[in-house]
């Protein structure tokens, strides 16, 4: 795609160069025409001067009518020739530039389409067509700014994970797993409202950003609808696959005022929901971050202790 853009850009440069060349040719022809007028005028003037001088020196009567008519014919002839050159130049320029301008316009349109296509690929998941993590983050920040201006509104982040998806990939292959993901995306699209933001976070994880009125039980209802929908069997290549989903939920501004915090807290709520069992949703609670931090520190200490013990054992064996 990038190579195509470079080629189109080069084509535009060539077309512009040719167009400028044709324009300069037209200007040159116009200059020649102006010079022709000037030259013919000077020639007529010289002829008139010579005729007058010759007549005076011979003390003869000046044939004014014949001389004037001759000069007039020469002047008209030069003007007509100049006009022919000008018209020919204008016709030539018009004939050559119009196709070039049309090609340039088509090339610009192709480049715009290519740029739009690149922008789409960069910000969307190629498998499901949904916005990817990058687009989700930018759109989430925009929606947070909108909700900040509306005191009775809040934003809910639903972090959706499909349980046992790894088993599908390992037993049926990645192609079957991709088909499951596409079916999952279609079911989520049917549940999402037109102004909701649905994105694929990666793997078997999706995020749904929903704007609701504070106190409205829409989030719980929507979360349960998602669980019920994904609990329905997936028909795939003559096989029936049963899967379940787990959902972690964080709220703006209650659970954070930054996009990073909201996403991190939704992930923490998802982790808690997985521990409690499949097929359920869990709202974020303040103690989840503390537990995750303690777990991380404990795992780090254990890994460090194991590394030191293993190193001592290796040294003693040597």
C-alpha cells in the first residue's frame, strides 16, 4: 500500500511537470506572436519611411493611396497570422492540459482513497472490522470529555473475555477460532446501541463503552444480555461449540478519571470475575487493585527467590 502511494505521488509529479511544460510552450507561442506583431509593425514603418524618402528625393508626388493600402495589407496580414498562432496555441494548450488535469484529479482521488484505507487498517481489527485498541483509546478519551460536561451521565467500560477459547484454537485450529471470534463480534454488534463503542482489544477480548444515566440499571441488563448471548452454542463446520463469557466493568468517573485507569480497573474486575467462575460479570472495587499489586509483588519475590536458589544450586554442582 505504501509503495502504491509513492507511485501515485511520482505520477502526480510527472503530470504536473508535463502540464507546466505545456503551459510554458503556450507562453512561448504567445511571446512569438507578440514579437511577430512588433516585427511586422516595424517593417511597415520602415517601408513607409523608405517610400517617403525616395519620393521626396525624386521630387515626385507621393502615391499616398497605394502606399497606405500596401502598408495596411501587410499589417492586416501580420495581425491575422499572429491571431492564428495565438488560437492554435490556446487550442493546443486546452487539448493537452484537460486530459492531464483529469488524470491528476483521478490520481488525487485514488491517493485519498488509499490514505483512507491505510487509516482504516491502522485503526481497525482486520478480522472483525471493529476498532482496535488504538482507536478505542482515542475514542474513549473523547467520550470521557463529553461525559465530564454532563453531570448526570457516566461511562461504563465492559471488558469481555470468552472462556475456553484456547481450547477451540488447540483442538479445531486457528481458522475455527477466527470464525468463532467473528461470530462473537456479530453477536456483540447486535446488542450494542448505535452510539456505543465496541472494539476488539486483542485475542478473545472485546471492550464495550456505554454511556448511561447515573442510577439507570442499563449496565447490569446489558452485561447479562451479553453473557446470555455468548452462552448460546456456536455452530461451526457442522460442530456445536459451547462457550461462556466473563465481564469486568469499570465506571467513569467513579473508578478513575483517566482512560488508562479505567481500562486497568476493568481488567482487574475481569480478573476477579474469572476467579469467581465463568458466565458472570463483576464491577470494579477499590480493593482489587491492592490485591493485584500484592499478588504481583509476591510473584516477583518468589521468582527472585527461585532464581537465587537455582543459581546457588548450579554453583554448588560445579
